């Protein structure tokens, strides 16, 4: 089963509109004339979505600009109303947003998002035809305590509760071991592959073999130009969700080039 890898830059709370413009101009000049067998996505903070949409999806943006998809880093589980500080899925659609990162470990641990909230957001995203990048992953204590599989199984089962096979087909899973995020410690290719194969097996239990074979599972956690090729060569790894190393156009580009060359 050939799955197109997806490389997404999660900028977290970095880059306002002017830094977004600097990045995009530099990134586009570096990718001029190059094609990758990969999908490229940028997830800026909400405040930079309008500028990013203008840079990538207006008539004056070049062909290689149109090829880059936009993701939001979160969305509300509500449609509209008295929810101070929230952003709805329909608002995101106005900025050419096609993907939304949901369930990131920072949303879970710092902002108290539960599997139930994440599940509600996945449903809301699909109502607006946004594609969830659904993040899961264990802490070091959970891994060392022998609970890796239980934790991942619970996150997957609860997060995808009542999500149809049709909506699953529009969903990307991102396996991000919490202990590898922003720490410089990457999972070894073997650890990552084992976890990805397990995630795919849980999807097979829930949805059957074909949806499991089709779903893309990204790896996230200290992905760098130097480790991208080895990770992406693993049979169950279909791209990366990148934090720190995607803040620089050159290193984001090298990750894509190194990671998709092995396809
Ligand atoms: P780093 O690449 O900085 O480890 O962050 C990973 C991440 O959390 C992407 O969502």
C-alpha cells in the first residue's frame, strides 16, 4: 500500500505574521522547481493564518505555493457563541485551512484536554470538512511502566469514538512520544516503527484491514534533517509532525527532502 507521506510544520506559539512572511518567502525560493512525493503542511498560530493564506493561496502566489496546505493548531468543539478565546471550524475554513492538529500533548497536559474533548473536536472538524491530525503518545513514565500499548489504545479508541470509516479516511494520526517532544531525544527507528505498527493494528481492530492500511501515521518528536531518512524508511511511518526543526526553512526543507527521498 503506497501512502503519500505528509510533513507538517507545527510552529506552536512562534511566528507572527511578519515572521510567517519571511519564512514562506525563503521556503518558496528554496523549493522553486523542486517536487517532492510528499504533502507539505504548515500550522502557524491563529494570528498568522490570514497572512499565510494570502501568501499561499491568492492568485499571485506561485505554483509551488499552492501546493502547501495550511493547518490550524486547534479548533473549538462548539459552533459559535459565548466562548471567549475560541476559534470555530467555520472561521478556519475562511483562511483556506484544510487540516487541524488535535490532541497535541501540549493541549492535553497544559490545557487539560481530555480524550472526550479531543473526540468532540474531531467530530466538529469533520463537520466542516477539515482533516484532523490526531495526536497520540505516551509519557516516559507510561512507557517505562509498561503501559505504552494501553495508553495508545485508550487514546485511539476514545479519540475516534463514533468516527465513521469515511471520516477516518480523512484523518491523519501523529504518534508523538511525549518524552521526545522538544527534548532532542528522538525515538529510535525501531521504537517508532514498533509503536506505529501497534497503532495501525489498533485501527485494524476498530475499522478493518483496509482502512488501517490506508491511514497515514506521522512520527513527531525531535525530528531533524539528520534523522528523517532513517525514521521515514520505516514501513509504518508516513511523514512527520515537526516542531523546532520546522522553524527554519532550510531544515524543514531538508527533512522533507531526506524523508521523501526514501519513498
Ligand atoms: P519537536 O520537533 O520540537 O520535538 O516538536 C514535536 C512536536 O510536538 C510537533 O507537534
